[in-house]
């Protein structure tokens, strides 16, 4: 499944909901420039669903560059 946010935070959140609903095994994410709240990604983390960040990394969630 491939989703595009077009650098919009709201679209990024909506895309993650679709992925959760489709029970993906993991996600590859390049967060938008607008992303300051990571609650939509923390759901994956809490459920043990692997997350791989590329291009932009979420330091708040404990991922390192």
C-alpha cells in the first residue's frame, strides 16, 4: 500500500488511519514538514508495528538519524 500526503499533516494522519484499518505489517514514513504532533504514529509504536523513517526522522519517538 502506498500513500502520498503532499506535505499535508491532515493527509498524513488520514493515511495512517487507512493503514491501521488495513492491518499493515509495518510502515515506511517520511513525515511532512508540518508534522509536530506524532500521536498518529505512536499508535503503531504501541501496537508493536515496525516503523522505518526516511528523509525526516521523528526524534520525539526515540528514533535516531
